[in-house]
């Protein structure tokens, strides 16, 4: 009996991580993580073009473009998200979140979010969504539900912090690559001076995005979505996703900074 007992423990010890990984993979599939990463990659390639036109004065070459493509490596991005989310959620929370996102409503929400994010990559649609937000009646029940969802998930402050952190890592990548490290306090102070402007832009984007994405949802579906967000699992998942995306985007922006610095150096030779 003693030998059998130890064998059972050994099986449990080695199989639990595998089972946990499988459950986490199932959650990430339900949340369509792969599609989200593909969208971020498309946004990143567009951003690379913007960097060429602005920071590099149109001098970006095919090597820089290839670097941008490598930086937005979908396998690396997927691994970072899986690893970070797995660190912040316990097995029970993973299971509960999976039940929600595998449901008809959960799948509808994810699909609507992804479709809206893809649509907003078109400047004309982005402008239209922003205008719709500015003109939206703040007293309607739908807007109040969107507003509640934003506050329950702390979407403005979390995104502002993420944006400032990404910018910090971008400039850090540039300065370190050029061999002239910036003073961290100076860089942080410069970025914090822009926080108010970043907050306004973030608020506009978040509300424009959600008003566009969730427009097809009924009020009952919105309330159910908010109710899940208020649960312990919903709050833990929200924090885990922000941690995961922040870690991933910080790494991407640092490498983008390095790539920009190399492109600047090569253009000056």
C-alpha cells in the first residue's frame, strides 16, 4: 500500500502541471488569443510604417521592416501571455473564466471586440467611432452600462499606465542601444507630464471602441458581462490580462526602440 501511495503522489505531481496547462490553453482558445495576437501584429506593422515616416524621416529600409516583423513574433507573444496569465490565475479561476467565455455570450463578446478592433484600424471608421462617442447621449441606459463596465474593469487608468510604460521602454531601448543611457527620473518626469493628454486620448479610444463593439449586445447581455467582471474570477482575469499584455508590449516597445536606434545609426553612416 505504501508503494502504491507514493506512485499515486508521483502521478499527481507530474500530471497536475499538464492538466493546468491544458485548462489554460482552453481558456486562451475560448478568448481567441491567437486572433488577438494577429490583430496586434497587424497594428504593429502599421506602427512600423508610422515610425519610418516620422521618426526615421522616411529612411526605413527593408531591414528595419524585417526587424519589426520579427519583433511582433506571434509565437513569442502567445508564450508571454500564457505564462503571465498562468501565474496570476488559480485553477478554479481558470475553469470559471473558461465556462463564461465558452458560453454563447462569451464567444459573442470576444468576436465583437476583435471585429471592432480590426475595423478601427481603418482611419475613416476610427474617426467615425470617435465622433459617435462625442455625440453619444450620456443619459441612455446603454451608455451608462458601457460606463459601468469601464469603471468596473478600471480600463482608463490601466491603459494609461500601460501606454506610459510602453513609451518609457521605447525610449529606453533607443538610448541604451545608442550607448547613451537616459536618466530614468528625467525620462519618467517627461512622460508623466504627458499623462493628462494620454488619459484624454485613452478615454476617447476606450469608449469609442466599446460603443462600437458592444452595440449589438442587449442590455441584459451587457449586465451579464458586467456581473462576470465584478466576480473575483473576473477581477483576477482582468488583472492577469493587463499584466500579460503590459509585459508583452513593454518587451516589444523596448525592441522597437533598439531597432529605431540601429536604423538611425545606419542612416547616418
